[in-house]
């Protein structure tokens, strides 16, 4: 993928020619992150399971990505150690996980093994590889003990988890804190470790099972009616590029050896992004009129949080991060991506990344500097 928007200098050009390892690179967020990193001139290696859906975003954009892949399981410590030793990464973005709440009810042990012990395995590989200077561990807003508060959770609120997935993410945060305090702290530490928690992330190219946007777009593409099982559930919706900008900004600060950023961080939308599912569907109908729905609530559905918001004031005040696309633009861009794909076979990931960077420059966000070109 070619360098985008030469009129801007992004993240202080710190990723140029950096060796960056991304776990979970074949997933939805991981593939978008790799697209951005390669456009920044980074030398990227991905470590992940093979994609488990067809189609999938990674395969659709893979020919554009100047990167290599290792297909393996983070539950295999030997495979991690071998990959790290050969590639010698300077920074690691850890996204590999079992990411689905409903699947965690069916596979609780596998979920815990992947999301908790797998995370520890990644940290061990980083600890034994002297080239690694920074690690950004991506967890989830579901790591918090959710009390259905109307206000957002802050980074110092207790970890928790009603379901196996949420519990696994809370445990992953505790593992992160333990490794930071035990092995990656103090003035002499060569490695800085942070964690990042994001809300509901949407955008083009997500085909994971039991996700409302995926189900909506597939139904529209087939002329079918979408069944909405939990219309009043309120989530902090944001485009995938929003938290990715936070992850990259956080990685920049760690590579600059700023130890005060080795901590937990929330990346979520403003209050206008906390919207019930039914309103999300109705908003996307404005872009793609083939979206048709019916409400079909089911009391037998496993428990899912009705309300979950993040307080991102820490990231805004201390990291200088802020969102670029509001909820209206987010829903429009997401529906547009799928509409173009299903109707014409066109993948507009690069087009949307370019638009996002341009809009970020216009908004004056901290990670964008104009070059005058």
C-alpha cells in the first residue's frame, strides 16, 4: 500500500522503516491497522490464525499490503518465540483474540485460554526479545465491571466480566498490569507496555458472526430482512479508524520512551456515539435503501450488556487524542463500504483511509502535521 496524503506528516514519522509486529492481523481491526502501518512506511509482520470467514478484509486488501505473514496460534509459545526471534520487532500491537461474546458462551475455556494465557505468551515473547521497545495490548471496553451506569467508565475503574469473553478481557488487563509492574517498569526498563480499550468498532470488511452491522449488510446484499434481537442495547459506536489512531499515537509515545504513557487508555466516541441498535440500523438505511429490518426479541438470548460507555477524557487531555468522524459520518462510511463491495466488488479501504487522514488534518488533531506539499 502506497504512502497516503503526502501533505501530512503522521505520528511524527516514527513508524517509517520501523519493524512492527501485529498479532491478529487477519482480523477486522488488525487488517485495517496493517493497511495504515504499511502506508506509513513500516516494515510489518503479522502473526495470526488464517482468516475464518469468506470473504474477509485481509484477503481483499492483501495484494496491496507490503507485509509478510506468519500463520500461527498465540496459545503456542514456541511459535511466538521463534517468530519474534527471527523478525526482531521494535514494537508489537497485540490484537489476536477470541473476540465474540456469544461464542464465549459456547467455548468458555478456549476463550480464556486464547485471551488470557495467549496474552501472557505474547508478553513472554516480547520479554525475551531484546529488540522490543514497546507493546500496545488491545483489550476491550468489556474489561470493566459493568454496572449499567449512564456515565462512562474510567481507566481506574474495577475490572470485571459477566460473560466469559468480558471476564477474559478483564483478566487480560490484570495480566498486563502484572507484567508492567513486575518486568517492564523502572527507569532501566527497555520495554514500555500499555493497554488500549475501545468501544463498539464498526467499518467495512467485518464479517464476524453475530455482529449487527455484519448481519445487516449481508441481509441487505441478499434481499433479506434483518432480525434485530436487542433493539434498545446502547453501544459507543465508532469507526475502526478512530481507535486505531489512538493505538498508533500511543505506540508513538512509547517508542519515544515516554514512560508516563505505559498505562491503560480508553478510546471511544463522544456522547453522540452512544446510540441504540435500532437507531444505528435506521441511520444506515439512509445510505443503502436495501436494508430492511424487523424487531424479533428473544428472551432466550444469552446476557449482553444493555449499556456500556467509556470516559475518554484521559486520552484527550494527556495524549492529545480525539475522534474525527461523528456518528453520522461513521454510519455513512460503513454502509458505503459494504454497498460498494456488494454492488460493484470494489474495496474502498484505501479511499476511506485517505479521507480520514484528510479530515483529521482539517480537524487539527495532534497526530497530523501539515508538510506544505
